C-alpha cells in the first residue's frame, strides 16, 4: 500500500532558496542534444521511465503552500513524464521568433546554431514554476520538476531537450542523467540503489556547519557591506526584461592539453585559471564602465558536497548538493595569468579548509532570498551577485563514441541566470579531450556582442598562457 501513494518531503533551505529564485529567471537547468537520427520515441520514453524509477526526484511535483509560504516535493509512485513533440512548422516558428529577438540587437557576424537557439528558448521557459509561485489557488499548487521536449529542425535533424528545476538538478545530476540516458538508449542498465530523499542541510555533519548566532549576524553584515564594494561588468540595458543567453568557449585538443598540463604541473584546477582569465579579460577591457585603476571583483565557486555529507552520496545521487563560496579578488592590471590563478586556487583552498561552504551556507541563502525579494538592494537593481560563477571541478566526458551510436552530434548543458546571479556563469566540460564551456549571461543587461568579446578575450589569454 505504501508504494501506491505519493510521498511528501518539505524542501530544505538551499532547495527553498532555489524555489524562490526560479520564478525570477535563475535556476532552470537545460540539457539539449542535437541528433542526426530520428529518435526512437518508445525507447526514449522507456529510458525516461527507468530514470524516474531510479531517481524519485524526477517523478516529483513541486508543491507550494501559499498559507505557510513553504515548498515541498510530492513524489509519485509511478513515472508520469511524457515527451512533448514539436514538428517542423512549430520548430521553425520558434527558431524564427528567436532569430528576430537575437538579431534585433546582435551583429549578424555572430552565428548561432539551431541547437543553441532552442537551448536559449528552453532556458527562458519557467512558466510552470512561475505560475506555481505566484498563484494562491489549489488548482495551480504543484508543477513537474522535469519536462522533456523533442524538436524537429529539418534536414533530418532533431533536438532533444531535458528541462529541470535546479532544486532537483545540480550539475553533477545533469552529468549523471546524460550518462544514464546514453546507457539506457544503448541497451544498458543503471544502478537502482535507493536514494536518500533528504536535502543537503539534513546531511551536513553537525560540526562542519557549527556557527554562533552572533557570528552569523556579523557574517551577513560583512557580506552585505563587501558586496557594495565589488565591481560589476558594465551594464548595457538595466530597464528591459531579461532572458538568459549563451556564449560558447571552445578549444581544440592541442590547446586543451596544453592548459591541462600547465594546471597539473602547478597543482591547480582548471576552474582557477578560468577565473583568472575572466578577471584579467574584464579588467583589461575596461568593460566595468570605470577607469582601469585597481578594482575588486566577486567570484562564486560552487562545490559539490556529496562526498562530505553523512552519509556520503554518490555522484549519481540526484538532487541539488552544491554549496557556494564567495571570494573577492583585487585586480590592479598587468597580473600574470598563472600567478593569479595560483592565488585564486590558494584562496579557495583556504576557504574550503575552514569549511566556509558549510558555515556560510545559510547566510548566503538568506541574502539570496532577500535580493530576490528586494532587487533595489543590488546595484541598479540588476541583481548581480558576482562577476563570475564557476564550478570547482570540471566535467570530463569521454562518451563521444556512445553518443555517436544513437546519433548525438552535439549537446549543451547549463542553467538560466537572468534573475539573481552572476554576470557570467561558466559550465565547463572536457569533451573527448576538447574544452567546451557554456557561458550563460543575462541579456540585455549584457549584450551578446559584449559577452562574445569577453569570451574571446578569455580564450586568447588561456591559449597564450
């Protein structure tokens, strides 16, 4: 009998913070795959059911109680997600509409693929969760956590899209979802070990998050004051409605190998040199709208906490189990890339060693929710929390051969940031030896031309070393 009824779990603090951020435009996770073969719909539907049965959060609905203003997950005993198909005429209309939107303020020499156009379209589709948050009627009190769409784009090409609420899908989850999907589509199986259906705060070792009330209060004040001293990337349009757009930073195998070898020899992670390149590129361009004297920039690094929890979680345990560390760096101009990267790496390690990702978790969640409720607390009401957000660890994907077997030619995975968030969020992957980054930014707060130039400058700095 127990298996035939829905289970309810109240959202933990970090999950609740994301639930409050998503309606404003931050936290819609999307994985978009481009295929040259007609997808086997029945095989895909079966794979989806298998994924949902293995990971209960995927067959959950997000419920909002307007009386208590709380969120909870209602997990169905059976999978229910269905694939929504867009045939060529419908897809063509979406592509045309997006092109009009893109080229209205975008130079025509910037080429955007159908895959990226559909990705951006899906990143900005948060209406189910937006309606949920702003509704006080029982009929609209719940929304799915997962949506799957299939787009026919012509010339025998198709795009499959998975769109998830980020409270159910951090980047590690997205990577595992793609890996398991490929296994299932190629006739394999997945690990069906039961998952602990708890939020991150319920699994953090008590001693690691220990902090007095006074310390928390002082910490919140410190974050608030310091945020006013941080320099932002120059804003292009602070009045128009925002949407998430993407710039891709891609390198060949030779360039990627050179950078990774340098990282290994210096004992630092790729994320540190990515941040260094972003800081140098931003400061040298003067694109913060100020003179080029020393400036302080904020950087948020997301740490996958699964291995630190009690009990430790595996990488294929779905949900959101990342915590943020906010550090600031003063740039004077003329910094050497690798020296700066080492400084960034050392600073991050010191923060981790002091358990800052756990001790400051509730403080940052509190400030995020306050900024969502009161955008005027941020500069120009732009709701920018930092210059960049990066992930501590880079995704390594060597499944190109398996992808090719089912016709996958390319894919992009990232999440929206046009509500509360950074000027640029970097989703980096080493894909069969090549660096491929999806750099997400809020437009038209920042223009596509501005961000493409920033990404090009970052790549030039990385390649030059």
